[in-house]
C-alpha cells in the first residue's frame, strides 16, 4: 500500500514535492548528457526522452530552455570563472593568460553543450550570466596585466577571447572523435599569434556589441526546438 | 493544346526530357540558395520545397545528397582549385600562400554550404572530389615553395589548412550577420602564427588520415536529413 496515495492533504503533499525534486534532478542529469553530446541545439523533447519523463513534466520543471541551461551550466561557468581567478594568481601574467586560454579551450572540447554556452548568451539564465560576468571582469584584468608585461600584443581585445572560442568550437565540432586532440594544435597556433611583438596589424575587432548580438542570436536559435530557416 | 501529351511515343519523349532538364536546373539553383543559407545539414525536402518540385521528382533527379552536392559545388571547387593555381603563379611564394588562405577563407565566409564542403568529404561526388584533389596537389606544392623561402614555419602540415578552414567555419557560423567580418581578424591571427621563425613548438598534427575520417563522418552526417544522435 502506498501511504502517499491515501489522502488528498497533509502527508500527500510530501511525496509530490519529492517527485518534483526527483524529476528535476533526472532532467538536469539527462540534459547534461544530451547537451554534452549534441550541443544546445538538442531539443527539449530529446532531453525529456533521455530523462524518461513526459514532455509536460519537462516543461513544468523548466518552462524555457534558458532555465534548463541555467541549471545545467551554472556550475561549469563557475569553474570557468575559477580558472580565470587561478590565472590571475599566477605570478607571471603571460603564463597565467596562456594557461587560462588552454584550460578554457579544454573545457570547451570536453563538452559540446558548454562549448555552445561560451559562444551564446541567455539573458534570462540569471545565475549563469552572473558567473559569466564575473569571469569576464577577471579576464579584462588578466589581459591588462599580460599587456603590461609586454608579452601580449597591444591590439588584443577582450572580445578576441570569444572569437578564439568560436574558432575552437569549429575545430572541436568538425573533428570530434576522429581527431579528438586536433583543437590543441589550432589553439597553440592562436596563442603564438598573440605574443608581442605582433607580426603585423589586424583587421578591426568586431567589438563587444556586435559579438554580444551574435551570441544573443545564437542563444535564441539554440533555444528553439528545430533550427529555424531564415526565410523563403 | 499540348503537343507533348498527344502520343505515348515519338515526340512525347522530347518535352519529358526538357521537363527533367528544367527540374534539374531548378533543383540546383534552389540547393545553391538553401545550402548557402543553412549549410549542408539542410534537408533534401527543404531543397525540393525551395525549388517548387515534389520530393519524388527531387529524388528522381538526385537519388543521394552527394550527387546534389556534386552538381552544386563542383564549379565552386573548380574556382577554389583556380585560387591555388593563381597562388602558385605568384613570384613571391609566401605572398602566394597568404593570399590563397585569405581568398579560400573568404569563399568559405560567403557560402555556408561551401564552408561545409571544405571540411567534409563525399567520396561519391566524383567531379567535386577530383577538383578537391587537384586543389590539394597544388596546395602541397605551394606549401613546399613557401617553406623553401624560409617564410613559412617548417612544422606546417598540409592538413593544417583543413584545421584552419574548420576554425574559420566556427567563427563564420557563430557570428553570421551580426559580425560578418569577424573571421578576417581570426584568419589574420592564424596567418601571423604561421610565419617563420615559429614562436614555439606545436602539438602533433592529427595527420591526414584522422582528418579524412573526420571529414568523411561530417559528410555522412551532412548527408542525413535529421542530424542523428550518437546513441541512447
């Protein structure tokens, strides 16, 4: 006999709440698996399937994909912010800067979902975005210190880190299991290109606002179930 | 009165053949539009829709996506091979090499479908692959000449060009209309990293075979209508 099914009040509420809790945990675990494998374009339906819950339960726990992304990736973004803090603690600012790019790109390579998170933005994923901002402020400091030592080229812009992540995601996604370490070679080339003195000038940075727009658009596409065509 | 509908033999065959020809042309034009916009993951059904032909007609003209890719991109791959030939004609091998990377990456930025073609392979797309091989042989020569002048780093491998295209595709896809020139900055950084003397060593190249496997897998995924999950 199931005691939770006996009455419509009192102790009955308890199992309902823990069911909800359990479903929430299952959905987050499933989303971690599905996003790591397929990236953020994976549909809410495929996460529900992996979790073994109905689509109604799924949307009751997470009405939007941004909320699910927030729950799944806030910890990881926290670890990312921690990597920035560790880099700032390195007594050699250039070493700190290089080590940070390497570990951030490795985090990207290990998880397609997190790779997407780093090149998309989700304004309604509050915890995630707060941690991203924290990481960003640390990176601006890290870049300033690496320039001050004369080892980082002067024309490096904080938004270039986003471009590096986009390039790295391109290599990680295209090579996958067939050449799982190929990204390391490309990241090493990019790091060498950043060392001062620069070997030449660069086309202008697209700038923070344009990249934010790109990340926002990508986040919205990633949040829609089927990738929408742009017209016609 | 439609003369083509009068008899079941003789002149009847003629309009059928030109219908087939017209449909073929419409499908190729539609595929050019759809692939340029959405990349090679676009479904055969969305190409048929854009062309205004039924799905049966579509598959009668192009039984596989590789055949459609062959028809749509052989010309573009021919232009790509021509860019290699032009680079080989430059009296300064390093200039030729740099100019070639810039124009190849620009071709990629202009067309999402062609961007995919450069990082995927389709063994059954005979004309396309013949032109790719032609381009590849030219690139190997170009690289050898650029190294011989001492301007290109010694550890550069022909397969690194594929990695550069993968990285560029990552930037192009992620920034899109929001920052349409962002890829130029990343490509400029990558080119500067290739100039000798190298600023450091590099992790080993994944090598030709592993990259071919990655391109083959990507081509197969691109050829499937819905992107398949890898399991459970």
